[in-house]
């Protein structure tokens, strides 16, 4: 066995925490569950496009009358209209994109959604295209 080929004298710069702010996101995963309180709901995993990188964020949504407003805002933010007849299928939501104000609660490791922001055009069907993180023109390699 030999030594690994990296140079221990070179240290990479640590990326650090992503600060709270308004970021674009893509819905990565949805897991329905029963929370410890017995309340039914879902945990949504987001890919958040922040600081020229993609990070994961998680948000719990509850299926209660008092929390329904947040679910409605989430659907509007990803360009879906509220369906009163029946719930959306998971596949209709995955890979949808939107914008939200993300914050980190005290002593929390992950960002969470403080507020979903409405698209400028209002709720419309969204193509589900991936929105890459923005970067300054001088960082574009061509």
C-alpha cells in the first residue's frame, strides 16, 4: 500500500454556510409521512440554487386546516393552480421550479422556507425546466 497522491500543504477554501435570502429552487423529492404529533403531511426536499452551487433544503407541510395556506402558496410559487376536486400527483410536482425566501432557524443545519414567492405572471403551468444558478458574466468560461 502506498500513500495517497494529494498534497497536504494545499487546503481548499471552505464554502461556508449559505446566508438567508431569496433563492430559486427545484422540487427534488416529496415524502408523505405522519409526524411525531400524529399529524399527516409531507416533507419536501428542494435543490436550492445559491452562491453558484446547489444545496438541499427541507420543508415540512401539514395537511391541517390551519396549515393549508402554506400548501396553497407552495403550489402557486411553482406555477400550479389550486385544485379543489382532487390532490396533485407527486409526479406533477417533482422538478417544478419556483422562488422562495429561505432562512435558517437558530441551531439548524439546513435552510428552510420562510415564504414562498409568487411568479411575476401569477400561477400558470410551469415547464419544470431546471433553472441553473446565476453567475457573474466574468465567470462564464466562453
